């Protein structure tokens, strides 16, 4: 779906998510959302906060799982995804803290594998993800599944691509400060979501959007694996869709 601009796109996706939250509430079951960070979903989160404050949308029935976190990363650090999510969303809505899940960037290395397995089990225990929000990196990553991430990959520690670290350099006041690794849900984890909404804005994403949508499925562009999901929406502004 190509919208005239990212503002209209973000508002439309927020309404779609609000409808899903209300539908789950009516059905008396939890609404499980997979959430992304980065600059792309910020307007979407702002709109969800607006709907909470002005349209009676409650998140008491929502369970969230974030895609990824830098490793190592302290939760109160400026660049942490824990901090990001609280700043843009969680601090402004009525979601119970126990229903929020974000990969823990402070876990000792020897315990990371067990932590990742537990993360997967927690997703399964609540019935799987109803709707997964995704952005896309210039390397074709979803979450932090860099080139080389296969279809069957699960939540794990991954080494970040050079391009990803360059793109994150300004957030960290220099590339040398960007962590070399991250914990991310796998491609296989993401594809198990019942519904996926990938967002991309701006001309900087146009080339990778074209590869994702029109290119062959390959682990050198992990986002191409979305082509085989039965219920995925790619939501773009004009600039991001310009090369399609
Ligand atoms: C980071 C995140 C991804 C995100 C990507 C794009 O690497 N881990 O989940 O999709 O960046 O970021 P942005 O939305 O800022 O372009």
C-alpha cells in the first residue's frame, strides 16, 4: 500500500492496530503485538498514544514482544531500545509492565542462548504474535537479521553488518561506539506472526524495498523471506515506493 506520505500511512496502521486490539478484547483473548524500533514507527506509536488518550483505546489486554536490542546494552542507556519503547509508547499507555517483553542487553554472554530460548517460549506460551510491526534496514534486515540470516533462524545473538553500524553511528556519536552485536528474533520467529505490517519511508529505503518486493528470495536480503508469508502488508510512502 503506497500512501501519499508517511503521516497518513502511520495513522492508517495505528487504526488497524487499534481495531485488532479492540477485536481481541471483545473475544476475551490477549492481543499479542510484535514491535519494532528505529525512526520508522515513531509516528505510529504517537498515534497509538493519541488513540489511548482521546479515543478510549486500552492496552490492558495487550502483550508485546520487541524484535531486538543491541548487545551489550544497559536499559537506561540513551540508545537502548528499552528506553526508546518507554519514551515513545509504554510510558503513555495503560499496558501492565509484566506484559512488556524486550530482549535484555545486560544478560551475561554465557546465558544469552538460554535467554533467547526463553524469549521464544514466552511468545509461544501466550499463543504467538497476532501482528508484527517491522521496519527495514538498508542491508535488507528485519529486526537485526542481517544478510546471511536464514529462513529457519530463531532468536539469537547476531553480529551487526558494517552498513547497519554506519547507519546507527549518529545515534552513538560515532561508529566506533555502536555495539558490534545485537539480540534479535529470527526470520523464522518473525514469519510465525499471524499478520505482518512492514513500514518504510523515504527515498533512502526505495532500493531495498524494491529488492524485498521484486527480488528473488535469498538470505542475502532477509526481508525477501516475507514474500512467502500469507498475510503481509508492505506500507510505504511515495518515496519508498518510487522504484517499484
Ligand atoms: C534498526 C532496527 C530495525 C529497524 C531498522 C531501520 O536496525 N533494529 O528493527 O527496522 O533499524 O531503522 P529506521 O527505522 O531508523 O530506518
